[in-house]
């Protein structure tokens, strides 16, 4: 739980606040308990102004970052906040960061907790945000983006709406949109085409991924990433949709034999801030982040593109595998027929079910943002 500062009056009068979001405090706290310690002005802060001769930073941010088990956190997010920020500001600003899946916070609560300011700066998956706002998952629907070029177009088309909606409806400032590598299909038995998914129990991470597997005739099993190997070992699932490199890191290449290289989804996430917290930080820090966060976003996208390719190489043992374990999996490239089938499932199952869950609002949002780049009309709810 986040405890209130000892001197709240001094805190509110501080000219140079430090925004706190130390997720370790959440480890044994429930969402309700966090709300009890919520400070009405929406910003958790304390004075950390350096005194003459004191080398302490002017301001330290506490950040909730991405998934701990994904390479981007250790290789890009964590170094940016704990090292690069201080270098860029000559030690004036620093940060601490903890991955959201080790913060003891249910993923579906992150949006609300940022909205009210309990988490001033945080990272959350669009698929998790969809529990509250289903329309936010639009650019990463199952089967929508068969390659990263398609994903870039979808995100570019949707970003203005997402930024406006977060600001106006949730008091949140969008600071970045990140992607994980392509989420592909691992299976224990031969998988020559998408038709072979029929009748199999497949791990997925989102409702839209579940729609896609259901459209193939499979049985989706929605589970957290941390439960993938346990479910596979117990026989609860015989296939799993996850990133090729992440799957390799947890040993999926030793439990499965087939890898179907068609992105079901990608795993988009946003880095954002409570609007009050964003405007409470030092102006120089805000300007620095406005300049540097787009660079971090570009690096994360580039790394995800590389990891998509390297993940296949590592699992199959064919090609360059610098940061994984070489396996002996058989990788299948999608056929033209499977690409057509994927698009058909998107149109007739995934898009339809998504609109039915969300209502007419999702249909309107889709047609205003993604219809132009996808050339697909959202189905009516009538």
C-alpha cells in the first residue's frame, strides 16, 4: 500500500515534488487498500530539492514498467529509467522502476489506478485496459496485423483517438505506445496449417486472441504468461500463443515441437501518466521526457521486430540466436490460403465478437480510426 507522506501540508506546498509510484508497496496490498491511501489531489509527492553541497537529485520518479519476463524491460525500459535518465539530466533527475507483473497489481486495475493517481506513471497492456474500455484494443485484434508494417499503420491510425480518449475520459496523458514481438503459436503436435488448430486447447492472453482461436475451431484458454509452462506441463493446454523469444526464454522449445509463424496478436501496451502527476513534475524533467520517450518507443519497436526474427531462429536452431537457447522446433510459414483464412476470421468472428462485447461505441471508433487502413467496416450491433 502507498502510505501518505508524514507532512502532507509541506508536500502540497512543495515547489519541486517527487512523484511516487513505488510498486513494491503494492506487493501485499489490494486495490481497495490502495484506494484508502489515495491522496485527493491525485499526486503522491515529496520534497527532494537539493541543498547547497548536497548531490541528491532534484526529483526521482517511481515508474511501473512492462512485463518482467519480456526482454524489453531488462534491455530497454529499466536501463532508461535507472541509468539513462540521470545521464541525460546530469544527475538532476532519476527514477526507479518495477515491472507491473511483480507489483502485486491486477492488470485490469492499472488503468483505474492511473486515472485516480494512485499510480502516477505506469505501463499497461491494451488487452488489460479492454476490461474497462474494450475500444482500446482495436489496433491489436486477433488476426489484424500479419506483420509489423500492418501493426505500425494500425497504431498510427488509432493513436490520435487513444490520446484524446485517455485525456478526456480518464485524466491520463499518453506518453508512449510500445509493442511486444509477434505472438505466434507453439504446439506439441504437428501444425502444418491453421486448420490443424481445430480441436486443440490453446493458451491465449486476451479475449481477442481467444476469438481468433475459437474461429479456427480450437478451445482458447486465457492464462497469464507466468502460467504458460505450468498449463502445458499439466496437459491443460497443448498449444500456446506467445512471443517466440519469450517462449524460448521459459523453455517452450523443449515442451513443444511446432511453431506456426503467424502473428495472432502483438501485445501493444501504453506508457502513460496521471495528468495531475504529469504536470506536477519539474518542467525541465517534463521537457526531457517529451523529447526522449519517443526515442525509447522507437527503440522498443525496433527491438520487438528483431526479437520476432531471432525468436524463430532460436527455437528452430536455424539462423542467428544471440540471446536465447537453440532448439529443434519445426517452424511453418503461413501459406497464402492461411493468410486469407486469418483475414476471414478477423472479419466474421473477431471483429464481430469485439463489437458485440463493446457495443455501438466500438463500431463507431473502428470506422473512425481503422476502417481506412484495414478496408473493413465494423459490423452493426443491430
